[in-house]
C-alpha cells in the first residue's frame, strides 16, 4: 500500500530484515467486514448504483472499461513498488558489507558510515582522512530532513531550495479563523480536534473526534472507523488519507501547512471537505 516505504526504511534502519510481503487472508478480510459498520459501504454501493443508472449503455461500458484499466494499473504500481523495496534491501546489504570491510581497514568507524558517502568518494579508500567530517555533516543534514518529514515539511522547503508557502488564513462570516487546504472528501463535520502524531497516540482519538495528523500511513486506517473527519498536513486528493476518507464517507481536508502546530488539541473545529476549509469554532 502507498506510504509503506518510509516505515519499511525505519525497520531496515533498526536492523530488521525487509518483510518478504504482506498477506491478508480472505477469512481475515471477511471477519473485518463483518465486524465493521456497514453504513459507509452501503452508502457507496447505493451512490454507485444511482450514478450508473444515469448513464447510457454505451457510457456504462466505457466507464467499466476505464475502471478495469485503473484496477490493473494499481496492481502493477503496487508490484513495482514492492520490487523496488526488495532491490533496495539487497543494495543495502551489499553496502553494509563494504562498510564492514572498510571498518576492518580502519577507514570507517561504523559499517553504516558508507550511507552518507558517494561511490566516487570510496574509489580511493587509502586517502579518506577527511571522511569523518563529511559523514558527520551529512548525517546532521539527513537528521534535519527526517525531522522535517515527521513534521510534514516538504524536503525542498527543509533544505531551503524553495520558500515556505504563505499561510492561507481568513476570517469566516461568524468571525472564526478559517484555514484553507485541499478538499479531499466531501461533507461537513463539527467536532473536537485530536492531534495524533504516532501509533502510540492512537488511544487519544475518541469516536467522533476530528483526526488531525501530519499524514496517515496505511497502518492508521482503523482510525477512520471512529473519526468524524480527517485533517492532514500533507497530501493530495489521491493521497492515502483522501482515498480512505472517501471510502469511509468521512469529510477530509489535506495539505494544510503546519496544521498540527496551528490547531490546539481539544479545539472545536468545523471541517468542510467540499470546500477544503477548517474553521476554528472555539
């Protein structure tokens, strides 16, 4: 599923071997459907039937053909992403062996010191007296990028390649501050904003709360069953948060710059997934 690469990278970085694949059995999926609220699924089925009823026979055939091509493309995309992860894991193991050999020759202090270096810098391993400074500088830079990623700051902004986008904050007719992002799933909802930054904070979200996060990787999907609305700092209409929100018929707004810092946990907010706005009610 989309978004897994960063999580797999963290597992590999901690020394765990990359999983050979993820399998969800038919029985497990059936059990999930049985235990879930059928309302959103029924609503989607009904909406699809109503939409198809308005099409001519020719239009319906063209639509079904297009949907079939999209489904096939998704399978190809997921398979290619999985294979890239597998190849990356093999390259990583090769690099670590090279690093271990350079440790034995007292060139590097740690085997994973090879990762901040380029191949051409390792071409003359007998003359690498200044590598320690280079490695430390690049590790510091990478740590900044990791922090930016967790905070939802795009890497071009984090490295200063492009300026930070201007904040779009207006005042609604009732005097409340309104933040504008990208509409991702239609509908309007008023509820308590609950800022969730990691798996460890899943328990903070109560049924009906507005989920506010930097992003929502696949492992966050269960939260959509209880959230009244979803707001994310990064994303697009085709991001994981947007797609899952539409599947669950939950209003959602994405691409709200620094939203986890601009909202206060516990605030009442109005989420308009149709217009792409989040209004602070109180």
